[in-house]
């Protein structure tokens, strides 16, 4: 059978989109009280936007190395995706990046209001952990607590949120090249790393395998961010569905603004090579993850 | 031995304050990257404010019914307290309640800035779940996933965050008396309910016991909120350490604004009675929880 990356991405994205749409509903989100319709709408607006769902994709692709079927990774994939979506909802707020558009549509605080966007983000983050604690994420509770730990570590102060903080600090106080790389490894890389590790843990990876896959994730995540920074300079708003040149306009520091597009492209190539090298021990089973690393580097938007 | 509620509260608060101070530090919060100092400071500012730590207290008091020592509930108590603290940090934002003071000190967004407050709240929420997934919360992973589920349900769209959304909606569209009660049961009640249930689960409560303790928590939570609304009208800013009459000023609807202080005090008495009745099956072991329900109703601030 010939592996088609495009078909893989599409099938995964449809699976996740359908699962997100089913989960982000009043019955599934209710607890001691009923989830308010406006809050559910805002959560849906911030999540059901036809994204590529790359983080759930790598959860599934990593677990697949160990023979886990994609369906068995959907619950954990949803959790990682909800964290990604919440981070975008909060990052878009006027107090943060102040973005009006996301994938060509009004951001949550523009479609609703700032308070609703803050709460919708909070709720998406909260429910992500509820999803991982549920037996649908994995039958073994010992595995599920590890998934919760991974997501909290990747999304927390030493991961995604910490990266966002450093990014904001960098607007007013200059970062070194190394500081930029560290900031980006946290802001974007940490959640991709968590996604891969979550897939590996679901698959029952041995500790050496987990280390190799973590090395893959870190290099692939770095490639993803480099590609993003290059696109911010070179792509058009129509292709990205959001404003371009924005990082520069906000005085945000990226590797591209420091070393230029060409040097950044060379670094990008190095990172893809590193990612692929880390996958060598897994042989053919890692083909989908290899294609994903290439896609991270070459994606048009 | 005579039980002293004041001594119990004080000992618990000191235990939680010390554990919070130790946990909210760069080493404990770091992950793939180092937790930024500014973020850690903001998380500390939003959490280490000498509160009474009533939610961890009820976690400990409930678990104590089943013979669990207070020290064994600290980790779970911290998690609940971090969720409470994050909710205050976000609620105080200009886009939400726009409060400058909290316990007599500048709120996080005043001491830092709005973006930092958003991120500090996000990080507190994220790490709360990490705390529950850790073996220090309970040796049995099956119990830990239940704790995560309880916290996510209590804090999520059908709980605390949903209640906050309804509260904001109520500023512009009138709620019925029942709607106000439902909103408050979510906004304040759901996390108190989660705290009690978390204590019960740590204690290994049977399902009937869990149901009784949930009934206690719901009545005690209602009493807590009624007392809060009454204090908003009757107390002075100096006693509360925050602005009074604020709910009225913002057009927020409370039971007190609908039925008056005297009728609200009668309802408060009924709720305390309900809470105490739910504890009857637990006999003397529930004395601390009984005192807490009374304190919720009679507290000066």
C-alpha cells in the first residue's frame, strides 16, 4: 500500500473535526449545571474552524508506530487540540496579540466579546484535562495520569504559556538568538512535543523510544516555528488567512528577523534532517511522522 | 479533645500557604523550558495572598471523615486552590469585573499587566491538573483520574466558568430568581462541590456517602454565596479588603437585590440547616465540616 500524506491528513482532520463538533456541545460540557449556550458557541467558534489538526495528527501517527489504530487516539488528540485552540483564543485578545482575524474569520473576542473569549479559552483548557482523564483516552488509568502530566507540562509555565510570556517580554527587551530559540521551543514546540509524547505513551513506548520520539518532536517543532516565521515574511495575507508581517510590526523577535530568510531556510533544513534522523530506529512504521516533519517545513500556510 | 475551628482553619491555611509557596517556584513549574520569572511572580502574586484557603480546608475535612490525615490531602487541596486563584485573576481583568484590589493589594493585572494576568491564570489552571496527576495526590492512579475529572467538571463550562458566563450575561438580560440560584451554584458552588467530592474520593467514600457529601457541599456552597451577597451590601470596604456595593453598581443580579437582606438571611439559615442534615450519617467525624458550613454563613468577610 502506498502511503499518501495528503489523504492521511485529510482523514485525520475529518475525524477530529467530527469528534470536536460532537464533544463541544451542551450535553457533553455540562456538569453540576448546564453549559451556557453563549459559552458553548464561543468554544465552538474558537475550535471548529477547519484547521489541519496537526497536533492530533502527530498523536495518531506516533501511536501508530506501536500498532495503535487512529480511532483509539482521538480522545487524546482532542485534548491536545483544545489546548491549541484555547491558546489561540487567548493569544488573539486585545491584551495579547490583538488579532481580528483567524483563518479568515473574526477571532472569538471579535465575534463575541473579550470576556467571553477569556472564559471560552479557560473552558477549552479545563475540558482538555477532563478528556484525558476519561477512560476513552486509554483503558489504563496509569496511562491516563501520564497523559495529564504530559499535557500540563507541555502547556504550562515551563512550556506553551511560559513561551508566550517570553515572547511578550521580548517585545520590549531584546532576546539573544538562543533566547529566541528557547522562547519558540516553549511557545510552539512544547505542545507539539507533548502531542508526540502522548502518542508514544498511548502506544506503550519504552523509555528509549520515548526519548527518540521526543528528539523528533523537538526538531520537528523547531522546523514548524522556523517555517512559520519565514511565512510571516514571505507569504501573502490571502494565503495565510491572517495578517502578515505582523511579528515585525509588533517588534516581535524571530530568528528570521535576526539571521535573514536564507539562513533561516538552511536552519529549517537542518531541523528536518535532525527530526528524520531521530526516527531511524522505527523504520517504515515512522513514514507518516517523516512526512509530517517535511510538511511542517514546506507547508504553504 | 475539644475541636477548635479557628485553630483548624489556621493550621490548614499555614500548611497550604507553605505548600503553595514551595510549588509556585521556577524549579517546580519548569517543563521542557524554564518557567519565566515574571510569570512565576504573577502566579505567586495571584495565589500567595494569605487567603483562608477554604477549599483545601474542605478537601481535608471531608477526607478526614474517612481517617485520611490532612497532609495526604495537601496536593489535591493545592490543585483546587490554584483553580480558585486563577478564576480570581481572570475575573479581576478589565474585560471582566475590572477590579483593582484583591484582599487590599493590587490585582495581578494592576501589579503586572493584562497579558501577564491572562497567562498567569492560564498557567495556574494548567498546573492544577498536573498536581492531581502526580502520585503525591493519591497513590492509586484510578483515584487520581477521578480527581482530574471532578476538578475539570467543577471548573468547566457546566461549572465555575459557565457560572461566570451566566453572571456576565445577567448584567444585560434579567435572570429569574431560579436563574440567579443556578448561576451562583455554578460560579461559586461548583468548585466547593468539587473540593468536597475530591476529599470524599481521596477518602474512598462509597457512592451513598459521596451523594450525602455532595448534598452537603451544594447547600454549604449556596450558603457561602448568600453570605457573600449579603456582605456585599452590609460590610465595609475595610473589612472586605475590596470594594463593596460592587455587584449592585455593575447591575449584577443577586438574590439579595431581589428579595432583600432579611429574606436572604432566612434562606441562608435554611441552607446551613440542609448542609448539617446531610452530614448526620457521618456523626462526630463530620464536626469540622459542620463548623465550616456555619462559618460560611457567619464569616465577617
